[in-house]
């Protein structure tokens, strides 16, 4: 099991139900493949540093959220495929945090971010 | 002692050459001319007086330096190290105020190493990464950041990742 982090920027002004659905679906992808979702964290609606073009539209704001999970590397491929196609998602990146929990936790304490 | 004698005689001989103000017939005989060009004449006299003074100084100094046991030489010897006859010195040797050697620059300290932070994990932390980019959003060199080679590589990777993920602007430092 490897610790991963999905950093996702989704469209702003999504209906709450729609946003919840998006998050739920991505979590289910991980869980159905035998992964464990550790943390779901909203980072808020933010002005993007530059304009994005995605799904034939220009975007200047985005809603950022984070999902931390342990899973097999094969799960990551599946996630990427689904998120690329989803019209609600502007940017996504799955980043490998590490293999040891201690390293990740220690770093978070210093910078004040909650894991 | 001898030097002063020389100096006085030199001064006297030179002073006899300088015309005194408001004296001699050359000025008073031509009244009209003198009145009209009075200012010029006075200026000329003043100039020549000053010229003479400077000449005196030059001569006095040269006389001083020629004599071996003079006061000036003694002072020079005291000032900086040992000066011997025939030595070549530069003006800075006589000046005790500024040091000749400069302090070595301070050794750069790797902040991330001390804080035990992994910059790759902090790719989301725009505030942290903005310390390592210029106001125009460009990555700073290792000389500027003071990071170790390993951490510099990781910071570069984190910044490029953050740029791609729309966390940092590639052209500005916003946070």
C-alpha cells in the first residue's frame, strides 16, 4: 500500500449535490479496488493564478479539494482515466506522498497543514 | 633644523619676486588705466600670491622629504608596519582606518534541511514555494536560495508541479 494524494480543481458554482456526487464517485473508485480513503479535505474556491481552458471553456476560478488515500498503483491509472473525462474536473493530479506515515505526518505538523 | 633654515631662505627669495599690493610705481603712474583695470590687477596679484604660496609649499615639502631624519618620515614609520629606506608603499598603507582583508561571506544555510521539510510534499504550499521564486515567478538559483543540491532539485520539482497544477503563477509571485 502506498500513500497517495489526489489534488483536484473542479468547476466553481457546482450545485452542492453535484459536487458531493463527484467526490463520492472518486472515493468509490479507490474503495472498490481495495484502497482506503484517509482524508477528504476542501481547500475552498480560489482565483486561479492563470486562465485554464478545459472542456471547451475558459475558467478563471476553481474549487480545490484534496483526497488522501492508500491504494495499489493500478488504482491510480483508473482514477486518471475517469477524471480526465469528467466535465466537472478542471485539473487533477495524483501525487505519491511516500511509503511511511511518519514522514508525511511530521511534515504536516511543521507547516501547519492538517493531514 | 636645517630644513627650516632652507625653507625660510627659499620663502624669502620667492617673496621678493611677488609685487606688494598697493605699492610700486607701475600701478600708480597710469591712473586711468589702473582705475579701469583695478580689479584685474588685484586678481592677478592675488593669483600670483597664491601661486607663490603653492610653490613654497611644494618646495618646503620636497626639502622635508629629502632630509632623512625628518618628522614626516618618523610618522610614516609608526603608521603601518615597518617602512625601510627605498621601500615602495601605496597610500592605503598609511591609512589605518580601513582593513585590507575582508571578512569571508557567510556560509549558506539550508533552511529546509534544518526544518526537516520535504519540498515535494509541500507542492500545495504556495506560501512556502514563493520563497524560492523571484517576483517575476522564476525559480531562484542555488546561490540565491542557499539550499543544498538535493533540496534545490526537489524545490524545482515542487514549483514546476505547482505551476502545472494551477497553484502558482509561472509569471508572478502572488502569495
